[in-house]
């Protein structure tokens, strides 16, 4: 129960801008994805 309240308070703080949100990893495109897209465009 205590953990649930702490999670709720943390989410509220993030929503109000009082707390910085945790950083999300940024997806990086690989060469494989670019090759697939180029092949699809050629078809």
C-alpha cells in the first residue's frame, strides 16, 4: 500500500512539473532499418 501511494505521489509531482521525469532511452535507427526502407521504396 505504501509503495502504491509513493508511486501516485511521484506521478503527481511529475505531472505538476515539480519532479523531473525519468529519462527514456532514445531509439537509434540502425543501418538495417534504412536498407529495408530503401528496398521498399524501390519496389
